[in-house]
C-alpha cells in the first residue's frame, strides 16, 4: 500500500481521474494501527480498480487540513475528485469493503 508523501503526489492522483481512498492515520494512533491490516487487505483486493493510499497526518499537515481532519483514523472515498463517502474511527472490514466497492 502506497503512502502520499507530497502535495504533488496528491495532485497527480486527483488528475488521474481514477477513484481513490485516503486513509488518514498516525503512527502513534492505536485504532489506526488496528485498522491498518484491513486497509492493506482491501488495497490488494481492489488493486487496479481503486487506489488506496495512506496519509500520515503528522507528516502531511496541509493535506490533513484540506480534508478538515479532526480525529483519526479517518478514511475518505473519492470519485471524480469529490468525497462520496467517509468513515471516521474504526470500522468493520465489511463496511469498508462495501464503501470501496461502491467506487468501482
């Protein structure tokens, strides 16, 4: 699973026109770490259809600010450069899978 490390990388993703998912997290966040295996599993499952990327809120403060992140984990589902769904806090694998599948 890839991580977004710059605003340019985010802009390239937006310009690609593909649906994508952003997982906002921090290394020190227990619930984020608990959710990570599920997000990685979905990233492999939907490879080639939906891009799923991690965004470290401590390293990418501008991007976290753009999405108005107030609590983590926060997962945003985007299609045609619009947020079509979101999940705040820990969610079940089934719930997240359904949200990702809706982007395909």
